[in-house]
């Protein structure tokens, strides 16, 4: 297997983007990544997209995007694993470059979520859960994560203040990210008093519905060097799944797919979690960030909430988490999220994070953790500055 | 890149399978492939599926299938390229094994199409075309292929009799396939008098709506040898795309994505089309088989229709096409079709085709050609007996 690098990144506008279609959002991000990297060709395209069929009545998104990028003929494929689709697009590009089959690949993600009604969007998102055993009976994602939150509170004494601290931190970071959907700060009081969605989760515990795309160029180190642009190495990639139904899992207070994926990625990278200096993790709800920091082995069970409250995961903390603003503030166009996590790690490792969002001390190794549904799939990448 | 083999295959029941769900169809095919190959583990799973979100309200199909196969934890991913999803699942497994990242992978495809109304199914299938420039204006697939048929008839004098000959041949083959949805023969007269769908295409020119799944085990030659079961080598894999819109293509009488994909697969295999002895091609409509046999370079433009009429592509012809019955008779569960094509080539190359469907003369090299939409994506594999 060859060494694999990321050499250029791009983001479309994120938010309620009424004036841009699914394909236009993708093309915006893709052209920025191409320009940013300086590549003059692509050998292959992977597009992470969760549910364009239900959101905008369009499948066959790989071919469509190759076409609208002006590259009909290009091998192009959509990959789907619910909200982990983007991270898995990066992984497939990693595998194809590592394989020796292609040299220059675009891994992108896109979702256009606001072109349908709110109830349609809720239905589309719920298809990431088990339709027959969860959704049919009325479960939606805020409800599933609310159950995880209650279990974690009950088991470990996790508090409202700890949940709020995740939202406050991520909004503080996101306020410095020009790509963020909600680039403003919130206070613990605002989070704690925001409208209840599914007890104990309030609206400011939840990531939003977002239109957006992200793209990265994945290539060999040889090509990356020739391009002369800043690049990073992908040291490890790990993917895993778990039972779809929350009810079937041994323990609702941990996300086993994230544990497995992180372990596999770290093993491939030849690193331990102690070697990693910062991470983008999948904070679809505030409780998810707390559970994930424990699941990837950064904190013992029950310790991530207090650590967040103590500022350990803040931008100036000992292990910054979601310097981009995370899904909470940056937004969560579900198929694009995993790619945007790589965009942030690329920017941080190459010293290009905007508006005072740069992590101090020039970190060398970062991690992305992306997941689908209530954690039935997860993908982790370990990246190092070149 | 390592050599890659296929060592075991499985099919679920195909047809209107009211008593089996999406997940059960998959598990039926998957268990048969596992038993057939003798593998005792999987390292990874790819599931081709076009539109489970629209057909049955379920995305996140990779994780769901790993779970229901009793393998939660397994890296699992859904790949989608409309009706080429299955072929691309095989391609991704090929890449991951060739890469050295995994040894034993299942490539599967599944679609459950009859659990929704006919108009819902027609809408779901239409998402393989360009929603904004084709579907919104009323185009559906029978209409798009009817335009291709008229163009081909006009340009090359292709006739009703030639279209009918494709259907007659494929039903004759399918009548010998225990997995076929419509295992009966039809006469040219029946085809020519069947109900009109979109002029000149009649119902017996169209592949059906099908529930079904197929699975193959993709592995290294070393593992395949150890297992002691018949296996075949995948010599080449090629994928390509084209403009989504029929209206934007240079020529409606050819499918450029198939030309490109076949050329790439043959190049990787170090073969020419003359080395290939039989093929499964994507006969979603009778006209598609004629156009494809020209697009992959087997016949000059305008010559595939007369050759079909002359019996050259029959089971006992000089180049048997769709010995399985093809999409027309075997059925077309869209995400599963590309995998089922590999199942047939495996059976033919290892001498396991049932009921007198075996091609005589022990063919050594076969091809699969799978495509999405009106040809905006295509994937081709070249396989050789070990």
C-alpha cells in the first residue's frame, strides 16, 4: 500500500442555501478543492451523500456530479452510510490511491436538506435508523440520542451543565469559522433555556439541518510534493459498524462502532490515542460528543463531561475538539460532514485555520471521527502534517 | 496490486417476494455465498443498492446488512450508482482486496421494489435520470430508451424483429435459470403484440420490477486456493460515466460510458474484446442490449441487431449474451443486478450453470457490463477461469 495524502480542500456555502441546488453546492466545493490543490486532472470521484433520493428526488449522484463538474467519463460513485457517508468517501479514495489504481481522486460530500418540508427532512433522516424496529414505532434521532443522554446521566452523573458546555464550546469555535451556518456564540443559560426537543435535549443541543458540500483531493505523496502545496498524510483509516437498533446494543452509554473504528485507524497508523493532539468528532447532539470522547479512548467512561466543563477540549485546552465549530455550529449537511471534518484537520495541520481558530503549538497529528445514525457505523482517520 | 478472485456466489429468490424484506433477501444471498465459498470470516462488506430510501424508507443499508448477517462491527458500506450499484460494489471489493487492505470481502446487491405502489416505484427509478432537466419534465426510463430505440432504428435500420429477438433469446435462456423471475419462453409474435409502453418499446421489451439480492465473495488467489472451491480471477475492472441527460450526449445510438468502461477493463486485463467469449450485458430494455453490444466493441454500429436475429448471441451462438436470462427474464432488482451478472459468469466459467444453461466448449473468459440510468454510468469486469 502506498502512502496517501490530502493536498487541497474546498467548502461550499453552508446553511439554508436557497439559491444553490445539490449539484451547484457540490461544484462550488469541488472547484475550490481543485484550485486549492492545483491538480490538473482527476482519476476518480467519490461522493458521500446520505439521502438525495428522499431530499431532492435524485439518486445516481456520482455520475451527476462528474457531469456537472465538466468531467463526464470520470469513474464516479456515491457512497452511503447515513451521516458517515462523507468520511467513507474519504476512506474509499484512500483505498483506491493506496491500491495503486489511481493517483488523484476527489472525495466529496454533499447534501441539500432544505428543499423539502421539515417533516420530510425528519423522515429522510430517520431512514438512518432501523425502519422496521425503530422508525415505524415512532423513534426519531433526537429521541434516540435523548435515551442515550438519560442513560449516560444515570450511569455517570453527566449533567445539564456538561451538555451545555459542549454547545457553548463548539459555538465559540464556530463563530471563528467563515463556513459555519451558525457562527455565533451561545451562553450556558441560553442552551439550558432553549426549547425542549426530546428531554433532556434542547434545540441548542442539536445540530441543524444544513445545505452544503465539502471536497478534498486525495493523492500520492509523490504527486503532492510535485504540486508544491501544503499537504498532510493520512496515516490510518478505520471503519466499523454496530447493531442498528439502540435496543440491541450491550451498552447505550458508549458507541462501539467508534471504539472499533478508532482502534483500527490508530493501529494502521501505528499510533495510540495519546499521540493524537486534536480531533473533529461527530457532535450531532451534545451528548454524542461526550460519549464519543469516551468511546475513542480519550477519556475514561464518565470523564468526558467534566473534562469539557473544565475546558480541556476548548480551542486553548489540552486536546481541542471540534475547532471547526463541529456539527453543532458549523452545520450538518449529513453526507458532507465527514469530508468537512477532514477539511478542518487539513487546515489546522497546515496552519490555515481562519480568524484566530488556529490551534496553538502547531499540532502534528489530528483525528476525524464521523458516524452514521445512532452509531451503527463510524469511520476514523488519523492524519499527520507532512 | 494483488490478483483478485471470486470464490463463491449466492442468490436470493427473485421476483415479487412478498414474504421477504430487504434485509432478509440480502441475508439469503449472503449466506448462500458464504456457504458456497467456505469462508469463515469477512473483512469488509459492500452493498450495492439504488434507492432503498425511496422504495422502503431505509438508508444506512451497509450497517443494517452487517447487523442482520450477524456481523455487527464489520466495516460495511452501501455504494450507489443507480442500476450499476451492484457492479460497483464488486469493483470496490476488487479495489480493497487488490490494495492489500483486506483479504475476504463480500460484494452484494439488493433491492426491494414491490413494497411500494407502481407510481412510487416509477418515481424511485426515475431518480437515476436528471431530476431537474429530465424527470421534472416528465421523462421516465421507458421514454428515454424509446428515444434511443427510435434513433437507432432511424440511423441503422434496426427493426421490431431485432428488438423482439433479444427478448425471445433472453427468455429462452432465463427459462433454464432457477433464479429467474420470469422463467418462460416468449415468441417473436408475443413480443410484437404485447402492450405498448413507450413506442416502439412494448412490455416484453422491458425488464421487470423485482425484489432480490445477490452476493459474491471476493478474495486473494492465496485464500481462494486454500478454500479448495472453484474460483475465477478478476482480470480487469473498468468504470466510467457520461452526461446524465440523453439530450446532452453527442450520439444517442451509442453508450459512451460502456465504451469507456469496457476499454478500461480490457486494458487492465491485457485483453481485447476478441479474447472475451461470452458476456452478461445490461438489457434493461431490448434496445439496450443491441446498443451495448456495439458500444463495447463486439459489433460495428448497426450490426448487433442483425447478429441477434441471426442467433449469434444465443446460448449456442458464437458469442452467448445473457445466458442467465438477462435483466429481461431473470429480473432486475436494480441494486442487485450487477452482482448477479458476476454470479452468472462465475457459474459459466466454473461449469456450474444449471438446467442445460451451460455454454458449451468450456469458455475461459467472460465479461459483465452493468450500467446506471440511460447510461450515465457503467462498470465492466473481465473474468477468467482459474
